[in-house]
């Protein structure tokens, strides 16, 4: 896998505004979702500026809205990979029964295949919450790769603290702390061991593509756009990796603040950074990475790692 050291990926999880409002205990917002309309437009324009193809993890119930489906069709026409981020984006998905997991994944696969003409190769769990039953279901569904692991104990601890603080208030968070084992340092790509397979550790067919977290700190949109100094240094450390790297974003990172209501802006520090500053920080980051590596969709990384399409 050393031959892949020169690869980088840009991925985005299409979490809608309703998910952030639920995390922060806010009432649902009425009308169009600014993250999945204005934010997705900005992301696709940004990718077109650099001529790069990203991996877009779609929550497929959103494809029922024509305004969002239209933008995802644009993404397909511009060469982006469409991957699965579940059908309903339930943070507790990792705790579901095998039957529930199978139904959820089947609905997502069918929705993506109907829109793109072929089934998705990749999956990313809501909230990065992975479990053995969920991994079993992903493999059974025929995905070539999973990219749910964010190997950052610091992220897990910070999220747990926020959830704990909100639990004592009037509006608890809808998020899930998750299993700390899923946030431990990982080196990838790799084929996960099948639990209970003995001391030799039978490997799964699918490939795991962990997100990039140099020194256990998440190299994601929140850190890139939220702090110029931290983001720049994490990028420098990420580029030292001898493995493929993935910069993970969310639409909130690239949505103009005036498209978002005041309640959410008040509780999200990233939305308090002016849109121009956020985009400039992201632009400088991508320029720096593109100067050292070649951007490819995650499916290409998985395929080169030996997964291949298993359908």
C-alpha cells in the first residue's frame, strides 16, 4: 500500500441542518435545508474550481426532495463519487438489530442506484459510530469499503463532554457518545479482522479507510475553517503520512452564514467565522495538498488497496 502514499481524497458527509439542530437540542427548521442547497452548491463550485472529484456521502431520504436530488445529479455529471451515509442518519444505527440494518442499507443502496445507475461502493456511519453488527451488515450488503473510523480520542472526548453538558439542560443532544474503541488510533487502509475469528484474525473482504487524524487530532472541516493556525499545522502533519489521506467536510463548513438561522449560528462557533474566511482557509488547504498529492475519490483508494467491487 506504500504506492498509494501520493493519494489524497476530499469527502463530504451530507448532514442536513436538522441533524445539527437535533445535536444542539433546537427545534426543527422549516423550509429548504440551507446546508443541502446553498452549502452543496458552494461545495460543488469549489471542487469545479480545482477540477477535483470528491466522494459525497448521501443521506438517501434527502433524495426524496427534488431540490437536493437535482444537486446530487449535478455531482454525478461532474464526476463525483456518490456513497452511502445511511437512509435516515440515525446516530443509534450502530445499535440496531441485523434485520434493521439490512433494511436501512437496502433502502439506501436502491435510492443511490436509481439516481446514479449503479450501487454505491462506500459507506460512512452517522456520527462515525461503528460496531461489529454494523460492519457485518455493511459487508453483507456488498460495499467495497467502509470509511466510518475517525481515529481521534480527542474528538470522542470533546463530543462526550458536549453531550453530557446538554443532558442536564432542557434540550438534550440527539447525538451519541459512541464506542471509544472506534476512535482509537488506526493505520489504514486495512481489512478489518472479523470478531471471533481466532488468533489469526480472519480478514473481511471490505477495506476500511479511516479518516485522517494526525497525532489523534481530527483533520476535518471544523478544524480547518475554525482555526487557521491549527488547521494549517494539521495539514502539514497529514502530508507527512505514508498513507492515503482524506479531508472530510460537512456542508456546514461551506454554507454562507446568512443562509442559516440565528439560533444555530449562536451555538456553532464555526458559523461565527465569516464565510469568506472559511472558504479561503479551505482553499489554501486544498492548494497545499494538491501541490503534494493527487486527489482521487475514496473508491479509487479502496480499489487500489485491493478491495474491488464485491457486488
